[in-house]
C-alpha cells in the first residue's frame, strides 16, 4: 500500500503524517507521497515504522516507476 492509500484509509492528514515523521512541513510528506521527491532510505524506513509496516520499500519503488511515466 502506498503512503497516500495508508493515509486516506486511516483518515490521517498530511500534517498528521508529518508529525509522526518529525517533519515540520506537511509539504514534505506530500512531495514524497506523490513521487515529486524520493525519500532517502532512512526516511523510507521511518515511514515503514510509522505505518506499522504497511508502507514498504517495494511501495516506494512502485511509486517511483509510476512517477517516471
């Protein structure tokens, strides 16, 4: 499941995820979940942990492939 799906299923806002991740700006989360910016490996792991394992490295790889199209 990608980050946007997770966030919407759990009725979380960009601000909610940003707070979980320790970001001061929800726009960072938006750029990550839309594929505008690729999070680094450490940040991907932090998203995995923050989502209870629901958003995985494979999800980021799929998002990256969709964003390139």
